[in-house]
C-alpha cells in the first residue's frame, strides 16, 4: 500500500463503518486509515520498495505481512483489498482458492504492465477503479469493474505564483525512490540556478515536498545537506499540498503526485529515475507509452505530451534543469496550464458513499 492507497482507504472507512458498524475492520493500513478507524495489524510502510534490489531487501517483511494477512483472512467474512498489488494479488489468489469473497479497490495498473494479472482480477467480486478508462479496460477482460473516482479531484486549488514562486521538488513517497530522485532534483535546481546566474538572473528557491511516510528516514536532513553543499536555497515541507501554495513549476517523480500537480494546474516536468537493471526490465514489461498520469489521461497516441517526461536513464541533472528552464518561459508556462486545464474533465471525484455501498453489496455484506 502506498501513501495514496492509505488516503483512499481512509476516505471510505467512515462510510463502510456507518453501513456495517457491527463488523470488525482490521488489516493492513497506514496512519490515515488508523485515524479513520482501521485496526492496523500490518504496517505497509516497511514493504514499500521500487526496483529489483529494493524489492529483494523488502522481501522478508513482505512475506511476514502476507503470512499475517493470510492468517487473518481465515477468520474473515470477506476481504476488501486496497492498492498494494505485490501483497494483495497474492492475497486475492489465496481468497479465491478458499472461497472467501474479495473486492479490490484501486487494483493493479495491469493496463500499463503485466497485463496477465487481469485474469486473476476477474475473480474479484468487485473492482473499484480510480479512472474511467481503467474500469473499461478491466471490464473488457471480464472483470466486474466500476469507476469510483479519485479523491484528489476533490482537493481545493492552490495559489500558484507564475512570476516569483518557488520550484517544487517531489521526490516520491518511498525511501527507495527518494534515494534516487532527491540528488537528481536538488542537482537540477543547482544547475538551473547556475545557468540563471550566468545570465545575471536571480536564483530560484526550492521547496521539497516530503511525504509523511518518510518520517524517520532522514530525507529532510539529506535534502538540506545536499542543498547546502550545492549552494541551493531549499526548504523542506511535509506533504505535497502545503508545498503547492506559492509554487511556480515542479520537478515530480512518477506516481500519484503527477496527477495531484496536474489537477492543481501546476506546470511540471516528470522524472522516473531508475537503476540500469530496472530500466532494462521496464523496457520489456511496460506497455504504456508514457509514465506521467496526466499524459496517460490527456495525451493522444503519438501526440505531444501534456508534460515533459525525462528519460529514466541516464540520470542527468542538467537535462532536468533545461526542461525546467523551458517550462519557465511565460508562453510555455501558459500553454502547459491550458493543457492541464482539461484534466479535471477526465477524472471523476471520488464518490466514497457509493464506493462503500458497491463494495459491501458485492461482498454480500449489505
């Protein structure tokens, strides 16, 4: 489960509990789910990993979590799986083999990679998909899929600053992602400011948005140390939403944050820094033509992307700086804003009460 999955489950839990207050809601969830009433028995944060080497490092914790969840499933009337495909697809297989009804909220992005997972997802009694095209893709393959909408569609617009605002750096929510993306992001801002200094222009201030899931990881200290070494004015803020106000442009790791920036109307450059091994694997497995969600939702096949995507390799701060520099030009900034304006029409707002009723109804609990 990612931080976004934790937020999604937290949005549904009050409605699930209101519909069935007699049920015990227990399982895997983060701090937001716990605050919304989930009895957290498995913490997903130690399981979060990107790439082969990180996944191998997280394997013992993943196996322990899976054993714990399988044991809990034996006593459960039904399973509501949320996000976390590496754990939950295995848990779904376990449930199907034992006749335990299961629903899946925010199922795997099989339309982008590992499409064969759709065969297993057909066994779920209900798939609550975040996007309309995703629900249609699964339904075309025999799954009982519906669009539930996305919680980010409900967020209020931030106050952007196209003239004097800061450069927002979004290195991701997983420690493994941040280790690769943070040096690239801070290095890009340093390269951008060096180019501006050569032209007699003032330095741009950076704000790095750190997920609450990174608490205790040392990411904030690392960001400040990098900035001090490179001479970059940088501030660290917890959470993406507080860091959006006053932003001018952003450099953003691939993932849910690209959708949040797009819906906020903030022009940004996307990055997906990968190790050489993972980049090679991705080239063989990933079917999606682009990796930033606004491009997938708005971009026409073969057409110009809505936002620029940096190639996963090589990891080049100067290339990122040049992409940001292009975006800072007033005409390019305005054009990006105009393109992103169409995103809200492609993303439905989350209907949490309807999603809760749909999931419980499909599980035979209403």
